[in-house]
C-alpha cells in the first residue's frame, strides 16, 4: 500500500479509501455486518487505513457497521463521515431541522454519528452537500466549534461549484479558522467536469481530492453493454446509475477501457483506477466493493503504470457533460 498526506494536515492516508456505502441494509446490493466484516478486515490487511461513511447511508446502519468492525483498530485507521441529508431519507415538513448545515443540525448529527461509530471523535467530518441557506461565516464557525470541542480533527467538503468552495475557504481565512482540508467530488473517466475549475482550485490551495464514484457506479467495469437493458442488482436498485451514465459517448470511453485492459491482461476496473492514480492531484479515490476479489484488484491497480499514450487513448473521446452530483 502507498500512503499520502491528506492535504496540508500531515495525516497519512492510504491511496485507496474504502467507501462504506456498500455496507448496510437499504438496498439489495448492500452487505450487512456478517458479510461486510471480512471485507473491511481484508482492507486493513492490505494496508488500507482510510474509511469513508456518512450518517445517511442506510439511515445510519453503515456507521454502525463501520464502528463495530473498526473499534479494535481505532489507533490505526482514519475515519471520515458526513452530515447534511436527513437520515430518514426524506424531509418531513414537521421536522425542518432534521437536515442541512445549521449549527442545530450539525451538533445533533455529530453526536449521533459518534454514538453509532462508537468513537470519541472522527478524523474527518465532511459536509455532504452545501446548504445555501446557511451563511458561510456561520457554517465555518459551526464546523470549527466541533474541532474546538475535540469531536472532529479536520473538516472536509463534498460536491459543489468551485466558486462556492473558494468562498468558504476565503471565509475561513478571514475569520482565522481551520479551512476545509479535503474535497470529495464526483470524478472518473466518464465524468471529468471537475477538471475545469474545482481540481485546479484544490491543487492551488493544497486541498486533498477524494473522488467519489471512481468507477462510475460500476459502469467503468465494462459489464454494461450499449443497447442492452442492464440487469444487475445495482442497476435495479440504484436510480442514479442510469441517470448519470449510459450516454453514447460514455460507452465509447468504456470500449477503450476494455480494449486497453485486454491488451494489458488486467480488468477494466483496474484500468479506470490506474488512470485516476496517474493524476498527481488525486489523493485517495473512494472505492466501494462488495467482494474481496474486487478489493484486491483495486490494490493491484496501484502498480499499473499507464503511458502518456495510454492516457491520451482513454481521454480523447471525452465530451462535456452536464454538471451532475451537486
């Protein structure tokens, strides 16, 4: 395993983050504790020390599984979770403060997350999305109060526009507060809009980049074929898969991923991950798996070296996409 600094913090994290959204009971493709435990422990055996969950995943069950398995490894792992969405999965009009980024909600959310995780603090606490109703000064002060109270070590952000992120970073500097140290954004071979502004901003400011959906919800594994109705557990239960991908130009890129994988004798998923690992601005992609062999393949992808011609071959068919995932 290779390790890298989490932005400017000096905290060392593995070049692969295990995404914990795969563990829970909200969808038929997710794994409960008995099935999840061997995968998480295998990740630790392989040197992965970075684990990313969220309070909304399976309405808190993902955090519970994360905490149960990792409680014996707490001194060796870096744990991240998130706040924003209502845990119930929908906003109840009679309970308007059950979501968002008000100090009211953030305080209750971190207490509940820590209880589920069986931890005294989390290493990275991320805003899952931006709450436009909360003024930047209130947001940064509220998040920093968690640091002051030893509930959180560092704070991170997720998908938003670069101008919004820049405003939050500027606000933190103006107030003398700790800024966001990481950006968890939507980025993969078939969705590269983040290259326009967000990634250059992160490079300039020394922000860790933690891409979510690095395999495009399994689309980049090559198991889906153009013109054929997908019939996998994920496709049947994940409405975002079909909405975000499956464009004509997306399939052209996947065809090239498959072709290059065949040439190198590796899997398409490994090529898609190797492409990410080739980018010096990528800190640690968040990879969700439901099988140990897929986890092992992800780690093996760290050793795959793509030439400049390989990278050009994979990238040249990309066309602009609508901004999605914010």
